[in-house]
C-alpha cells in the first residue's frame, strides 16, 4: 500500500514504484495517489486531488472526504494487509494510518519526512513509535531523527537530478508562441484546489498591476497535473491579461520565466533547481495562521531558503502577501542586475548541495530491503 496525498508526493511515489518494479517485477502497489502513480502501475483507490488541502480550518471543511479515504485504507490494512505500507509526506493523514498499520503488524516506511523540524517537533515521538524507517531527502534531517532514536536513511532529494527543462528560454518562448525579446513573469498558483481559490486572486491582481506598470510583460501560468484546467480558467477574471497557459510542462514554464511569483511548497525547490528568481507567497485562514505561527521553529517558509539556512528569495506571508509588495519584488528582480545575480547565485548553491550524491542510498533499495528483511 502506498499513499501520496498531493501532486509532489504523487510524482515521488511514482518514481519509487518504478524503481522497485524494475528489480521486483512481480510486486504490486495500490493506494492513494494521482496520475503519475497510476501511470507507474499503482491501483489508485482514491485520487489524491480529493485530499489535497492545506490549513487546519481548510482540512475541517474537507473532513468527510478525508476521513472516508482514511477509513477505506484502514479497512484494507485490517482485512487484507499488504506486506509494506509506504507513506509519502502528508503527515496528518499518514500518521493516523501508520497507527492502524502498527496495530495490524504491517511494517511502515515513511518516505519524505513531514516537516516536523519546522513545527510540531513533538510528533517525532509518535513517529518513533509508529514508523519502522524514515527515508529522508535533506541531509540535516538525518541528525534530527537519529537524535530521537528513529531508524533513518538518507536517500537524497528525488528532484535533484530530475528537474530539467526541455530547452533554453528563447526556444521555449517561441514554442509557446511568445516573444523572446519581452520579459516573462511566471504565475504559479499551486496544485491544490484550495490554493487556487485562496491565492490565485492575489496572483492575478499582481499580474494586473505589473501589466499596468510594464505593458510589455508577458505571463505564463502552468496548470498542475492534479488540477482540471477548467478550474483555473473559471477563477480567472474577464479582463485581458497576456497569460499563456502551460499544461504538463512545469519545468519548461519555470525556464521560460525571468521571474516567478509562486505559492509555497515543493514547487519552490523545483524553481530553485531551475534557477529562476522567485517571490514565495502564502495566505491561509486567520486562525490557521496564528496557531501555526506559535509552533514554528524555523525562520523561513520557502524550501530553498530552509536548505540554504538563509533568506535567498523574498517571502510574503499572510498580510504581507499584497499585489503591490509582490509586484515590487518581481520588478526588482527584473530591473536590478546585482540583486538578480545574487539570487541566482544562492539558488545555484542550493542545487549544488542537493546534487551531492555522497552517502546516499536510493529509495528503491530501502524499500526492497524492508520487503526482504
């Protein structure tokens, strides 16, 4: 059984499945995921698009769907248990399922750690009781889990060698029927329906303001594989903006952009690996924000900033996520060559750190080891 509750987890879990199937062709996988896992041969019982929401208040609004999926997986663990349960990120759901697995004697591999080093560090005690092995993707996570007595293996970040555009900027812009001689701003509203409703209006207001200030600007907007393109278009305003929609090619959209406004999450690491300057934004329900703020143990939200342990790219969170402020940041990236060079150098350092393959065990080997031990 393999569980991925959102788009990035779907991609990483799919690679894991492909790696295991190459070495153990008779293995079968089922569970929760999206199109990438389905393509890799996983029997998808629940589509992850139904579960992908962020924020305490937002989760409550989707409680019926989420707990319906959880109970469906629990019933399988109890009545027809698999040889191994693989959990990918998505901690609130997955740690509940891990408890059931432990009660049923099913071994648990947790691939891609919840960010408990960032907030709610007390959950490491629960992980120590419920998880047989953590497979982590950042070097600093090894020490964190080892200190708390959790078996841990560093498998490297799955994106480190995978995030590549298919061509250079100018070639891509011609392919997208855009002008290579005009600057391009990427609009990245996220992969979850809740993000689209919450953050796309801010992003569009930013684009409108930018176009007023710089009429020559062009915009690209990638549509995540977990989203119906109609969801994006129905949330777009009727006014004219020079926006080009890009489906199924997020890395090419990153490469084609000169600067990007993006929601927080794994996408910020992907953009960092491409090397495009970005502004990271987020805004959640008022109560969610104030609860989470009290629990945070780190100074940064963007993953590239967390890996670098310093503020490489600007973050605009909650009330600071205004179209005026975001537009100012983006224009500085386009106009100030020294500032732009400084950001790109910092992003290159992040990429170099993640591409270091020293002391890495691949995730397929870890999975097979747990199946054969």
